[in-house]
């Protein structure tokens, strides 16, 4: 096996080893929370859904790519390519939109009681299940191109025109216009929620910066901390978790989209290096985000601590 294939397989395997147990741990922790408390807070439900989607991202792409690279199993026939790329694109974009939903809800959660934004937060929580369903339908409907144009690799120079090389599969479009249109749709679908989540995170940071200055002023004038200090710290910790996840998203998916635009401008490339880098960076968030959630979320820490204690 060539050295570049070994490196490729090792990278995908490392993402699988990190992402599958991490996301499974987060999912198990929140299911235990739901079992013990008989409910899940809206923010916890969003994180649970996000971890489930990220688990699919790692499993459907990284695990299968690692198995095919090491020649242990290969599902990338014509049908396999259609299914794998369709599911991957759907859950990948859904992961982006769920992160935006999480940042938007966290932004609304800092609204003062009785305000219009607080009412919007309550409505948002009430129709959270419907929001999930709408996101699934929209992202699935915008990921139909692989079902039409994905195919397994083959030695046919004619298929190299208007195609995107993803190592074990090709996305072969009937024209350059269709290829560019599909690429533009993917970029817009990613950039819109990334811009919105960045705005929401900026609002959160500005709010807590001003709030911390006000608290410092009150404590210096009164000489004592308020009784609600722990609650404020809990809110700040939750907000910083969301901001950290958004920052990771903007970095990893920013690189991913930059590489995607580069792919569209270069035509069909004989090497799948750029596609591999795109998959690596977009899957890196799915593998790393559980670590952030486990470290920063006390509920997850408590449930995982209980499980390890029982073991």
C-alpha cells in the first residue's frame, strides 16, 4: 500500500477513534439525564441531536473511508456512493444548522424575562421538535445531487469532464453549469448559518462582557457577592461552551468551504487530495466537539462520572 494511502487511512481512523466514542458518550449522558429527570432542557435536546448527527458524520464518512482505504470493506459501488454521499451531505449541513440553532437559543436565553425575545425563546422551545423536522427536510432536499450524479470510480476519460473526484467515488455532472450551480448551493447553505451563528456568538460575548463589568462595579461598591452568582456563572459557562463550538465550526468549516470553492474553480482533478482535506476538516468538528461538550457540561460530567463509578 502506498504511503499516501496509509496516511489517508490513518487520518480517517483517528477521527473515527476519537469521534465515535466521544459522541456515543455524550448521547448516553443526555439519555441518562432524560431518564433520571424525566425531561431534557431545550439546549440539552439540541446538543443531544447535534451529537447524534455528528456520530453519523463520523460513521458514514470517516469509518467507511478508513475501511475502504485499508481494503477491509468497500461499499463504494454506484449505489453505495449515492447513499453515502447523500447521507453525509445531509447530516454535515444539518450539523451546521443545529450549531446555529444552539447558538440562537443560547442568545435568546440571555433575554430579560417578560421581553419580546424571552417570548420568542419560549416559542422556540415549544416548537423545537418541529424545528428539527424542518431542518431535516430542507437539508435532505438540498442534498439530492449525489443521488442523481454520484457513481463509483471507473476508467473512463469521458467521465472526467465536469466531475468531482472524491477518491472512491465521482460526482459526474451533465454540464459545467450544473456543477457550478450545485457548488453554489452548497456554499450558500453553509455560509448563511455560519454568518448567523457568528452574529449570535458576538451578541453573547458582548452581553457577558458588559454584565461582568456591571457585576464587578456592584461588588466593589457593596463589598459582597450576590446570591445569584452561581446561576450567572452557570449561564456564562453554557454560553462559553456554545461560543467555543461556534468558533471551532467557523475555523474547520471555513477551511472546508474554501477548499470547496477551490475545487469548483479547478475543474476535475486527477487527485482526491483536496476532497480528502475537505472531508477531514468537516469531520474534524464532529470528532472534536464531544470533547468540548464533555469538559464544559456539568450534566454530562456527572452522568459519565456515575457510569465510571459504577463500573
